[in-house]
C-alpha cells in the first residue's frame, strides 16, 4: 500500500479491498439516469449561500454516520458505521463501530488514522493530508463556492428520491485525484447537509448519511487526543 493516509482512502472512496470485508451488492445510483434539468443558476447560488451560512454558524457538529462505499472494479459494496464529531477549526473524530475500533482523529494539526485489525496508524500533518473538500466545510476548512461549481436539483423530481430536499451537484474547480464530483443532499428547511456522496474517476462511489445530527453542543476536547494501543505500528508518509 502506498504511503498515503488511510484517512484519505476511507473518506475519498479509494479503499483497497484488502482492507475491508466487502459483500457483493448492487450499486446505489449516484444520480438518476433520466433526471430533469437543473434549477436556474441563481437558485443554485441561493441554496449554496444558505448552506454556507448554516455551517459558518456551526462551531461543532456531531452525528451518527452510515457509510456505503461502492467499488466499481470489484462490483462490491462495503457498509460501515459509527459516530463523528467535528469542532472548528480543524478538529474531528470518526469513531467506527464497523470496522470495530477504527478511528480517524485530527487535533487541527495532525491527522491520525488507526486501523485496529492491522494494529497500525497512519499519521500526517493535516495541511499535507488529502482531507476531501467534500467534508471540509464541517471543520471550517473552506467555502463551498470557492471549491465547487454547482448545479441544483429538486429532490422530489425525477428519480432522486430525496423529498423535502435539494441536491447540490458540485464539480471541483481544481482537479483532484480524490473525486470528480460531489453530491450534497440538503434539507430544504434548515439547509443542513444530511448526505454526501463522493464520486471518483474510477467510477467508485462513497456515500455518507448523517444520522440525528446536532450542532453547537458541548464536546469533550480530549477525544481529539488519540493515543493508539501499545504495539501499534506508526506510519508517517
């Protein structure tokens, strides 16, 4: 495996199947085959601005998450779950229940990715990591409109099957090896992102659903000071 963070693999959708226990599955479509035309550009800009406003006013965020990664080449799907906490600026903790005890932790400076089954941890300065812009808005790492060009679709039209929501389809303004397109599923009332789907150049799809999200709640900052079990192999790219 190349010396790059497993964090990037887990969150950018490039997970080698030697690292997961995948089961054959049919893929969840990343976008409808016969979708209606996008909403006017002015409406898309309005929705992006309201989403940005929501997260600019969010100092902390926590939720359960369910992750579905579809690997096109293997025609297999991996489902993972756990809880995630973000605190601005730059702090996060992905605590996986499945795969059990895996962690992705950042204290704002260093990203640590602990892989329990292999007793190893990848460690890298956060400014050199491949943390995807798909989720960086949660840590105060960037503005959506600066990172993506957006098209907007109504969730109750076509076959999007996301009633009561908008789908923002983002194309990166700067090419990235981690993704070619990112879909943000947004609640129409609060303008909160309830789902993110990342698509890469190999046709893989990585979907995150946030369950019972809460923001601006008290967080124990010690959770961002992760020390792996004794005997863990530390890998620094």
